[in-house]
C-alpha cells in the first residue's frame, strides 16, 4: 500500500496561480487582466433569448393593465355557521 493518501497530497498542495502570489503588483496585474477580458467581451444573444425577454415583458404589461380583483371566500359548516372567511383584496391575475 502507498503511504501517500489523498489527504496528505492535499496538505502538500501549493497554489501556483498568480492570484495567490505574495507580490501585490503581480496579483493586481492578474486581476486587472481578468477584468479587462470580461469587460471586452460583447454580449452575444440569440434571437430566441431576445424573443423570450420580449414575451415576458409583454405578459407582464398585459397583467398590469388588467383590472384588479377582490376575492371573498366564505366557508360554512353544515349547520349554517361560518367556518372560514377569507378576503383577498386587489389580486392581480
């Protein structure tokens, strides 16, 4: 059997990324490079993504212009007494 276990390998791990460098200038340069690459990339959207956004906004607009509804729900016991009364005011569907 081997004397090296995954835990001992993990304990001996040394990060080699420039982001873990001791020199702050090296870390800052690496971070600035990552940020500039992310910012430079234009957002490519498919036509289906744009259509989905338009349909979602359209549905939300339709719901906003619909009249608001008040719902009153009464539940009675078999002997005629009220068991539950629920009122939902200004419900939008």
